[in-house]
C-alpha cells in the first residue's frame, strides 16, 4: 500500500513514512493510492469481533510494513486504557436513533481514539529506525491533552505543547500540565492561540532548526489519525445490521478529519446511507455542500470550540476525489483559497459530493436547547459538540438507523451543559482528583527565539 499526495508533486510514501512525515512536501495531504475493500462476508465476520480485533483487521492492509501481530498488539494496548469495555459503545436515544460514545479515552474526547494508537505507532517506527523525534504542537484545548496522553513516557519522543496562557479552560490546562513525565513539556505562551500556531509554523519553516531537533507533528492531517477513525464507523454499522442495513452518520465537524474517515469507510465498501456534516456558526463546510463555493469568513467563538475553524484542513482529501484525483485541479483550488479567499467547484464535483454528504448548521441557542431536550426526554447529558450533531440528526429526514457521533464527554464542558439543563456533569473517577494534582509548565513570551532556545535546552537526547 502506497500513499500519494493530493497535490500530485510529492514522492509516494509507505505507511511508516506517511506517519512520520505528516504534511507532504508539496503542501498536500497523503491519501491511500487505492482503498482496500471489505466484502459483505468480511463485514459479517467483523460483527463477531470485539473492537480491538476488528480494528486490527480493518487497519492491517493500510499498514503493511508494521506486521499484523505487532499492529494487533499496539491496538490492544491503545484501547485497554479506555474506560468502557466496548471502547466506543452505542447508546439508544429513541426510535432508530443512537449515540456513539467516542469519549471513553483518557482525555474525554474522540481524539483519544486515534491518538492512543498514533503514539504507539510513532514509538514503534522510531525504535525500528533508531530515530528520535521532537513533536511540537499548538493547542486551543483538546488536541494538546490528547497528544500528551498519547506520547507520555515514550522513549523516542519529546513533546512540546504551546497553549495560550489564561485562554484554555482549567480542566483543559490541568489535563496537560498535570502530566509530569520527563518527555512532556508544556509551554504557556503569553499570547493567543493564533500566536501559538504561528510560532509552531515558524519553527517548521526554519529548516535548520527543524532538522536539528528532528521536528514532527501529530496534528489532524496525519494520515494515521484519519485511518484509525475509520474503524468505529465500520464497527457501529455492523452492530446495527450492516451489510444488510445501511446506516446514516451525523458528525460534529471542524477540520473534517472525523467525517472524512466515515467517507473512507464507505469507499471501503461499508453501506452508508448519508454522512451529515454538522457545523456550528463557523459554517464554511455547510455553505460548500449547499452551494459548491468554499469561501473563508472569519471565526467566531462558540460553546463548541473544537469546531471553531476558518478552513477545514482535511477537506482537501475529499476535494482530491471530487476532482477525480487530479492533483493539478486541487492545486488550483488551493491557490484560489490562498490568493482570493475561496474557490468554487463545478456542478459535477458538487453532485459527486452530495451523493453521500448532507450538511446542517446549528446556532448557539439551538445547541443549548438541544442539550436540554435530550436531557428532558432521556436523562442523558451531552456536550455542545454532540448537541450540534444531534440537532442535525433530528432536523434532517435521514434513512436507516441514525448514529450521532458523541465526540466529547459532557464533563469536559460543564458550564455549557449546566446552563442548558441545570445539571452539572461530573468528571469520571480517573480524573476526579485533577484539581488537586501538581502542575508543571513554563511561561514564555510570544518570541520565536526564546521558544526555540527552550526546546533545544529541554528536549532529551540519546536516551
Ligand atoms: C476535534 C473535535 C471535533 C471536530 O473533529 P474534526 O475531525 O476536526 O472535524 C468535534 N468535537 C470534538 C469534541 C472535538 O474535539
């Protein structure tokens, strides 16, 4: 299995190299040259397996160089840390309606599902090659803690996470700063999230520095993160009757990684009725699926911050298929985005997208009302990201069993949930003492040279 760039001008890579490289050298994203296929019999066989066994079966053809047994062992370890025996359990919430709970990992958001495996894959490949990396990332909250939990204590990795001082919630900060492993380095930047992102970008652009520290990233465009998310679409659909019964999925969407994995599952042969892209007021994707025009329009802060995006970094992977895998066409779109703030696809491309995708936008008041509505009906608490998707699931007329992806635990957003329904969700037992734990972090000014000096000084070498 080889991976090709969506812009058609970077070398093809195998799984291990795509994993370590992240962004392609031509600025594109890696996608599989062909999608492995799951037959109806393969799907029936998956229905008999537990989550880790199904994951090993689904992921093996994507990661040929790793070895099936080694891969299965990493998957077993990754999902043993989840606090539900089903890993991603389905919960009924009404006639033909389900929530898929993706928040049973250590940091209470769906990003753990991919990150827990990614950390182990990184460690394995680095050890085989006798290499080390320094992962540097910026976070506005959720991604940083998931990445830290995934990389903590791994010998071949140092991880530096930059977050804006005083601008992440206390739970989010403590989920990062109370990890005291000596390969974990939290940096509170005196600036905004955009400043943090700009610092990381400048470090990547400083090629000498980048090579010196063997810099790498685990952001959401990493192919291994996307493919790990394909698994839960397949396992939930077979649990609800696939291949005989096709399923619809409704996905709270920001950077388009999670919902692209659903599209990947369909490309592999999973019968999927509809894939719904649910957005908050930051609706660039909703506007695209309605009109064929993809145009930036500023970012507003909402109660579902992990979906507050200006452009969706993984969307390029879908564009590549809509353009019938012509990298030159994708380059044209991306030039339009960079130079004119947007582009429009043709009728044929939009029709191709709409064959499987629907979209819906949900405003703040309706999000709050939806948290209250589900609580009134069932007693179940959901977080604001999940509420955006549930509203879409209920407002659109979708065929088949409808699965709404629950991407964060309600206790991760206690203020929003309490405001909506008067009940304050409690943290799971594993995190109950987080307010008492010791924190460790360094405060630095928004100054590239200071941050680079800190990274040089604190990364461990040759251990
Ligand atoms: C990251 C995130 C999302 C958005 O996922 P994308 O893959 O970026 O579309 C939705 N909900 C929560 C809670 C998240 O952390």
